[in-house]
């Protein structure tokens, strides 16, 4: 996804947030590659990857997370197989 998105995103597969994208809302998906900006809660059932130019302001709930040098992450990360 690219562009500015205001509202929640729910996806049954992999979600890719492009470098120039800005999401103002919560994300629920199977796996996520984040290269842009997210302001909201991120809930991912499998793997979350924050790339070097990404910025996430909000809590991340995920089974596993990869954070590249240069990524900005302001929030809590809860790693668990339990979706609650």
C-alpha cells in the first residue's frame, strides 16, 4: 500500500506498507512488511518486519519481529502466539 490511509486495515494475508505510505489507524494482518509510517496499533499473527525508513508509533503485537537499523519504533512490543 502506498499513499495516506486514514482508518483501520484488516488483511487475511501479508500487508506491505510502502516507503511513502502513512497509515493513521490500526492494522490487523497475517504478516507485515512496514517501510513507511504507521500511527496506531499493529496486530500481526506471524512476522512483522520494520525496515530502515519505517516509523511506527503504537504498540505491536506479533509472534516475531525484525527491526532494521534506522527504523523508529515508539511503543511496546508484545511477542506471543496468543492473539489476545
